[in-house]
């Protein structure tokens, strides 16, 4: 029988014995833990656990059924949330872009180099410009234009299309439209965005212009989950790079591209590998 | 006759021929340029120039007198500001601290290792705690307490003392009091402060607490000139370091100390070496 | 009864069920796991585990006795090595220096700021120069000179003194003498050294000179355990910083000091926190 | 008449008055200095100068002729080398690759985004694999295979092709063949290579394997000019990134790709912008 690999994510109130109970139960199910990462938040007593494990004797579906049946019984649990992820199932991701190519090319290149544990099922843009650059990567490129006044219709089309594509995760790879609260309340799956500043500084539009005006000596990039409040969702990854007085806004945009690319790629990889849990508008990232 | 070394700082509207005129004039004065750094701000047409040079034949006082007499004649100048600094004159700096020792110890250690081109003429604190740690460095340690309601009196005492010390530059090395507008309007010489965040994010009090609450993935430190608006003066140096969800506020404070130390030291060195010019609430730092 | 906190380090051949068995056993002993970090080396099948846990009902001595009696019984074990560390016991460390103060001052400052979970029981130097700088930290400063031809006698004195001090760990904080193979075979406890290059580049003497001559664009620092082969022991921490053609050897030495300080402090903290295991001349560092 | 922009690179023995003479001469030729960077090597007395300037009244050809006629007369010069570069002339670069796409895609993407002040006139590979990924960038992709025993013939074909292409600079973007001394003595124009380690550590083959075996805590990338001694030419740019014991050789290769890309791009940009001078197997990089 083929071995199944799976990732189990758990969060609950921290109580003695959780690790022993769950580890013992997995062993009874003939599973072997490959990696285990945990974190206890001292401020509010929550416990977070990521277990990557394999079953030598059960296929994933059986494992999922057995855990579903038995997990609640490993009590006491308080405020338990848990999810089980089949490592053999590749997530379906949709990349959204506008006119800047760098993040799209980088993600498609990594996809092509087999670095992303996912299938990029489509690139969706509000402009046709980048289609030629996506072509060699053999991924569909679709345009959903957002004409002036046409945002509700465009978002309805997007929502429909994401559903048809059966998308798991949307990656905003310098998509220059703000998704509305209505859209976000309708599309409840994860959306990862890259913002070109070290949030919370320089949220909103034209962050490189803002950075130049304030005279900062470093610029940053922030990958975060999208929430209704603009640029205020849980941060997954951030980085900065040094700049000087010589750097014009155009120089900042050029230097920032490299940051955006690496920060977004890091966040997307962590997300796809089920290394990210969210808690109180913050993330726990098990690296 | 002993050689004199000097640094000339110039800012003016950029016009053709400035470099040729000034370089030729210095050559006529028997001076040799050691390093030269320049910057033209394309946005508003300003030109900034730092020239470090030596005179083999004139002592500094003669050089200063000659330049004073001749400089305006190298016209046309527009919006000219210039200053000449004797490289042999050591600035007199005062370090101000409260209860955290790390920045003070670092600056005193660098002073002791002859890394700072300045004399630390006193350490002034609002608390006596750090006195034993300053003692081996042979620098006076003075206490000017700031009791509740006693800030105006304390600032008057500070102003008087800085005058007696003939201080050139004040370094706030984690001095936990905000200097009032009245004080700043009375003391017009440079004050360098270290703030423990990547400004403009997390200005004001308890930045590590703010950082933890927002869930950022890096923390920063910012050295800047003090102006009347809190934490809003021209930034001289900044750096960040990565953090994770595991880091408590206490961990951030510990990790941040290393950043504060290195950022403040870098800024103080650049300031003392006359590598910093300010323009429109930004700095030009010639490294 | 007071709670005991302890750290358990385990290495063995990786086999299914280890985590379940040990976690279950600790739970049976009324212990609660606070943090757990593990690593499996795919190349040779070794498994490494660090468990930080607390016992609410047993003092450390009882815990140690119970584990000693029961641990081997949690078999099957292959190539098992394990050790148990009382979190309440502070290691006794000796700092060794020569004439450069920066690493010593930094470690003593961190000790003073309660950042190191250890007692610095002595500073030993082959020169008396740094004694005044150690004085405010209330740590003994001892001189064991190493005159020409006097190395065997000096090392004998050092060995005797370390024994009297009951030292657990020796930190070479820019100690400019190479410890002989004879000494290392006699003193079997850990010695942490800081080398001022990114090893394996520029091992041996004058690494900044070597770096300048090769024309590298970054310099580094490496903290490692001392072994008989010079600068070739297991690396605990490394970092680099950018340099330019402008930097003289003296500039490299100045810039490098900051690196040395932070890399050594990071390594010493990890070592004291029992986060470091060694395996085949490499380290596993659980951060 | 159209304005000409040009870059003048000078190296000579440092003597008083050089800056004044050249700046004055350029002013007499109705030229205005835009940026000027200089460096004096204290060890051997050499002076290096990069002047970027514009002529409002002369086209480049006239400027070059006038400078050619007059430059030697600005004496005394000792060991003078100088070159003048037309900023309007785009260099012709050839990218060489094997089977790894990341550096090629990155350079072609930057070329496409107008970040490189050059024309990529061809991609030449010893394998056909990457042709589809180069296609959307509208650059010719040519294969010059290197069969066993066929290196002399392949290098002859390469030499002929570079000549036909009138290439100025060759960029080895993970080209996995060592160019022979015979080839390098026949092709005297610059060749920029990216090596996937922080040289001088881990020169030669399989540096990530070497890094893993030594147990270093950071990996690096180095861009350098190719010389006959393997991986020993003048270094243009370097960077490192942190790794841990968890990183397999495959992880290092993946993490290293991002470093290679950014270090090579930085070096190529500096080279194309005439910011790099070489001296005694080292580079001066005016940033």
C-alpha cells in the first residue's frame, strides 16, 4: 500500500499532555512524525502545532476518516481548531497581475523549476499586456478588465471564474486594484498580497513616493493576507534593503522589485507548505 | 609649516562650472583634494558637495581666512550655504542617557578605541544608575533629574550645563525624556537621537509593544536629528532585523538593542565626520 | 513543591515512535513540554531532539534520577546519546581575551543586563591591559602571561585555574593564542571561539589583511567550537557585512568588530541555552 | 545641436592638481560634470576617477576627438590610463547558459524592463533546453554544443560567433563549462561570471555540496571577471544569505538561486554603467 504524507495543523488552549496524547494517537495509527513545530503564546495561552507525518499503511482518505472520527476524543480540548492536509494534493493557485511583470515572472519561473508545491491554474489580469511573457510557462492568461465604473461587474466575473477554476489560493502579484469588501466576503479562501513598503509604514498608494518624501534610509516589502482593511491583514513575510539620498523614486521602484519578488515568493511557499497559521491578525510561520 | 586638513561642505543651486571653479581655486591656494563627493537633487536643482582636502603650506586659520575672503567671489552662486571644518579640531559631544546602558557603553567603548573623532566631554542622565558603568571610561557622569513637574527647571539646568561644556553635539543614547520645543529653540546645535523602530512606523512610545501587536516580521532602529515634531526629524541611518512569532516584547527589546547600538554608532560617526547635510527634512549622507 | 524546568537533548538513529514514546513517558512523569525542536538528517538517518519541559511536582534531582532509571527502557534505541540539563543551574563561564576589548565588553554588558543564562566566573587574559574595562562588571580579571617559550607552562596554569574555577564553558573572545592539542586533550569541555572571517575562507592569521588582498566585497565572522585543527571546528554562527574598495585593513578591523561581537554573542547564547548539538563536525542549532 | 553624455574613466598616480586641471579642461570644452567619483589607494598611490558629464554643444564624436587631442597635454601624468565612453552607445552583450534558467530569465526580464543599458544580442548555450524560456524576450537563442573531446572546436565556434555578433561583454549566467586559457587569450573583452559561493571559499565544482559538508551557516554568490585562474578573477559583487542545519544541498541550491540572480544583476549593471575599474586583481566599484 502506498505511503501517505500529511500535515496536521492544530490550535487550542495550551494544556499539559496534548503532545503526548496526539503523538501517541498518531503512533497507534501507524504514523511516523517527520517534523513537528509548536508555539505557545504566553499572552493568551494558545498553543499552535504543525505536524508533518507519514502513514506507511493507510492511504490519505482512510487516515482522514480515522482522524475525523477520533480526534475530538483526544480531549480535553478547548477552543480546538484543526485541519489535515494531504501532502500529495497540489493546491490550485491563481496569480493576479496588472502591468508589472516581475512578480508574475518570478512565480511562474519557480513553478516551472518545480519549487512551488502547487499548480498555477491561471493568470488573471485587468490588462492584456503581460500575456506574451506568461506564454512560455504554459499557463492560461485571462483578462478581466476593470473599466471605470465597472468594478462590481469585474469582481462578479472574477468571483465566477475563481469558482470555475476551483482555486484554493489567490496571489496578488502587483495587482493594482483594491478588492472590495463585498468581494472579500464572497470569496473566503486565502488571498496573499505583496505591498511595496515595510508595513505599517507607507500603506496605501505610491509607497516609494512616500518613502522618498520621508527620507527613509531603507525600503521594504510586505506579503500579507488580504482583509477588508487595506494593507492591514496578517503579515506573512517582510524584508528591507538599504537606499541612499541618490535613489530617485524610479531607483526605489527598481530596487524594490527585487524585494517584492523575494518576499512574495517566500510567503507563497510558506503558505503552500501549510507553515502559516493566523491568530489575532498575526501569523505564526513555522519555518 | 604643518599641513592642515579640512572639510568643505557646499550647497547651492546647481550650475555649470562650479566644480571647475572651486577645484581650481583650491589648487591656486596650494590645496590638494583628498576625497570629493557630490550629489545633485534632480527634483529641485540643488547641488551638494563635500570636499576633504589638505593644505601643505597654510595652517587652518590662514586657510579659513583666505577662503572666507575669496569664496563669494567664485560666483555666480545661488542659495549658497557653505562651511569649513578643521579636521584637527575634535568636536565636543555630550551623551544623554536614562537607565538603559547599551548605547552609552557602545559609544564610550568606541571613544575608548579611538573610533570617534570627538571628545565625549560628559554623560548626562536623569538617573544615577549608570554611573558605575561609565566610570572606567574616564568621562564625567552628571545627573540632572527630571522630577514630576520639574521639566522646565531640568531643561534650564541642561541648557546651562551644555553651554558651560561648550558642547557641539548632543547624542540621545536612549534618553527617555522628550525635549520640549522651548528647549530646542534655545539649543540650536545638532541633537542626534536613536528611536527603536523603523520610522515612520511606530513613532512615539513603546515601539516594540506596537511592533508585537501589529505582527511585523522585522524590527528596526532609526537615528535622526531631533526636531520639534516628535520622531519626525531628518533620518541619518536605519536598519532592521528579522523577528518571528516566537519573539516576545522582551525578546524584541533584546534583539533591538543590537540594532540601536549599530545604527546610532553609524549615525554619530557620519555626523562627526561631516558626512551629513540636511535638506528639506532629509539627509544627504556621503559615505 | 517547586516546579523544575529542564532541557533534554537526544540524538539517535531515527525510528518510528520515538516522539510518542518519550512524550508519553514525560507525561507519565507529570511533565509538560514547553518547547520541542527536532531534526532528522536524511543523509545518515540520525535524529536530534531538544525538549524543554517542566515538572510541576518533582524537583530536578528526582526528575534526573527517574529519567536515568527509565530512559534506556524506552527502547528500541540505536546509537542513543542523551543529556538532561537543569534550567535552574547557571553555567560557569570563563572569558579569555588578549588586548582587544570589544568582545569582552559586549559579553560582560550582556551578562550585566541579565541576557546570559550563566555566571561569568572570571576573565583570563595573557595581558593586563583590559583589566580596568572589566572592573565595573564585578568579575575577577586574572592574567596568565604567555612569554616566548612559556606556552606549556602557561597552558598548565590555565588548565589548573579552569579546574579550580569549575568552569563549564570557555569563551575565546579574541584571545590571540592558539591552544595546543595537548591542552585540548586535557580540557574536554566546550570552548567557543570567534574567528574574524567567514570560514572556511581566510582561516589562520590576519584574515582582514587576507580579505583586503583578495578584494572581497564582504567580510565575515564565525563562532565555532575549538578542535585540534585550527579554525576547523563545528560552526555555530556566522554573519557577513558589505565592504567596498575604500575600506582599508583598519576599516575592515573596525567594521568587523561589530560582526564579531554579534556573532559571538549569538553563539554563546545558543550554547548556554542548550540549543546546539554537534554531529560530524557540524552543528544543529535549534533557534 | 544635441547634447552628448559621456563617462570618462581615469587611473594614474595621484598628484596634486589633477582634479582642478581636468575639471577646468572639461569646463573649457563647455562640458558640465553630472557625477564624479574618485578613490585614492593609499597603499600604492594610484588614483581612480569616474566622471559622468555632458556637453551641450558638441556631439560625442567631436568631444572624443577633442579629448584625444588634448588629454595628454594636461600633464604631468604618471601611469595614465583613460577611456571615454559614449553614454548613448548601448553595449552589445551575449548571455551564456547551460541548463539552469534563473539567471538568464532574470537578465532577460531586466532587459525587457529597460533596466539594462545594453542590447542582449544573443543567448548562447551548450544545450537547447532553455530556448522556449528565452523566446518571449525576442532575443536569438543559439546552441554551440560541447561534446566530449569537442571543446577546442566548440570554443573556436564560440570565438567566431562572438566576433560576428560584435559582442562587447559576455555574461556567464550559470554556463557550466570552464573557458580555456587559449580562449581567454584570444577573446580579450570582459567576461562576467557568477559563482555560487562566497569566494574564495568553495571555489571549483559543487560549492553547495562543499558548503553543506563544512557546515557553514551562510551561503554566498560571487560575480567576478573571468581570468585564467579558475574562480580567482577580480570580484565585482558578493552577497550571502543565512542557512540552517535543516537545509539539504537541494535547499541550498534553491536558496542560492535568488542570491545568484541578484548578485549577477548587480555586477552586470555596474559593469555596463562603467562603474567598475580593475586594479591588481581587485575592483573599484563606484556606486
